[in-house]
């Protein structure tokens, strides 16, 4: 038990959560991490207090909020796999929405009034206009995206009914690793493009499948907005500061506002690693939008947040991380 004010980070062992824990610790926060899985070593959570458990365990969450004198929560805990959510929607609504509801009810009971929520640009679906602004209509196209939209809607009501103010950070494509090469995206837990390209480049995974080469873009491949995970962690810190200063409940895009194609990502990996990246061109995937990238002016205005790093830094740090952990992955026969 501690008498000093604390910040609870749910899902703080994960990819973005651990980066945020590190930044919060460097900023002087006393941090308590709640996660279903234990960190592989203490460095992952930067010496923060760790409790293994589920955010859906209301008794545990209420006890933590009180015993640790929690005044703010950064909420990452949940499942994230669009394809899996299409096969198991019940898992996503139970864990992502149900778990968030338990957390919010516990916060209301214990008088914790500030929350930063890990949302997603997937709430927009296939946007009708670019860049995507926060005023763009929500049109989720998977149970995963729907869970993010539902929690955002719940947050509005918990503010109105219980005065819990929140910022929902709508991430675009989180990527990269910390600059020391110590924390990065785990291959066995991610199907995102950059880890897939890294596995192919390092010959510990199959060739990269390029889904569609006939899009109306400069090189025929789909376009996304990649934001460095260190910049993303900084957005959480700034969102928490915004709430401490009295900021109102809001939703904010977190992206660079710059568009990178699938081929540009692959080419950058080849350049940074000085290596050939094997690829296979296949047809488009159903539901994949042509292009998605952020209008981040709101984040700049209300959070004083701006991205510091671009695609090159993303790939350089991801390469450093993946090359370091390569021996831990089974080598693919070639």
C-alpha cells in the first residue's frame, strides 16, 4: 500500500503499454501495472509495481484503486486481432467491452475520475474522405472495431453520470521499437505488416504477401499512417496531463498525417537492413481500404502532441529490435 498518488496501467506488459509505462516512470509517475500475463523480465515495466490479474476482476480492481491511491488510469487491456474477432466476436465483446465496464464501474465506486483509453482508427472503417478527422463518422467493420466504438460511447455516459473524464486515443498504425532495442512488437503476438516484413527479411518467416497491387495509388499498393510507438506513448502521457489540467472528455486521432504504401515499407526495410525482402503478390483482401491516414491537428491543439519520428526511424528501431530477438524465433528453411 502506498500513500502517494498512483497511475494504474491496465495491459501494461503489452507492446504499447510497456512503452507508456517506461515514459510515465521517466516522467516521475508512480505506476501500477495490471496485466493477465507476467512481464518476461523487470525491464519491461521499468520497475513499476506489477499485479497479475484480469481487469474484469472487479474486486481486484477496486482493491487496487483504493490501496494504491490511484488517481488516473491508462487502459490498454483487451484483445486485438481483427480476424480473430470475426471468428470469436463473443470473446471480444466479453473481454474488451465487459472488462472496460468493470473497470469503469470500479472507478466510479472508488472516485477515480481520469482515464486514457486505447482506442483505434478502426472505429472509422473505410473512411469516405481523407485525411480522417475526429468528425468522420464511426463505421466499424469488425467486432474488434465495434468494441472500441462501444467503449468510447460508454465513456461519454460515465462522464455524464459519474464525472469520469477521459481521452480516447484513436491510434493509427503503431510501429517501431524503443531506441535501445529493448522493447518491441512480438512476432508471436502480431500480424501487423512491419513485424511480418521483418520476419521475411530475416528468413524466420514466409515471404510477405502484398494484398493487392492494383489500388489507385502511386505504386498500386494500399496506404496507411504509421506512427512510432514512442510517439504514441508520449500521446498517453500528454493525454493524462490534459485531464489533470481539467480537460474535457474527448476523442483524438494519433497519427503522423503522412501516408506510406506497403511497397514503401518493404523498400525501407530492405534499405535499412541491406537485405532482400521476399514478397508474393496476391489479390486484395475484402474490406481493406485503399488509404487511411490521420488529420492530427486536434492532437496538436488540445494535447500539444506532435510526432517526432517518421517511417525511417520506425524501420530502424524495429530492425534493431527484431534482429536482436531473431535467435529466439524458429529459423525458416530456405
